[in-house]
C-alpha cells in the first residue's frame, strides 16, 4: 500500500515538474478572459476610448474613440494603430510626460465565449488542388 501511495506522489511530482519546465500555466477564468479581451481588442474587434489628460490642469489633450490596438513601446510613448477600413491602418504616437496620464475605456464590451474556438485557414499558404473526373 505504501508503494502505491509513493508511486502516485512521485508521478504527481514528475507531472508538476514537467508542466513547470514546459511552460504549462494554470490559468484561472479571469486570466483567460483578460487574455481573450486583449486579443480581441488587438484584432480591432472592440470599440474603446482613450483619453490623454494633463494631470496639472485636468484638461483633456487627446481623445480617440474606435477600434484600435494600443501598445506601450517605451516608458513614455504610446503607439495606437487604428483600422480605418479593411486592410488600411493608421498609426498615432502619444508621448507621455510626468504631467500627463491616459485612460482607456472599453466602450462596446467584448463577448468572450470560453467554449468557442475558431480555426482560420490562410488561403495564401494552402497549395491548390485540382479535382478532375474521368467520366
């Protein structure tokens, strides 16, 4: 009996170690939802509002509402990519100082179905197949 318990504990330890070594993460539901919403926003599927505010005067300096991807590429620079029509994008840079701050609001919300998945085939990478009939 002791051997069986030791075997189960050893197997559990090995599985846990392998999981940690291969990058397996145990995500909770909120982590998954956060990841999915961020992914949807970066794919221009979520309408958001960003507002840059002068923290000393409380005056808004910049506002953008739409479907955009937001990246903080340095400690004091925001990069906003906006899709203006299919396959047409514009990039905006916002330089932040010690007297500016920004707020991003999710205007439309994102529907994230944890039981849904999507498979996308990229036709440019699929070799064409020709079907013929020998009638």
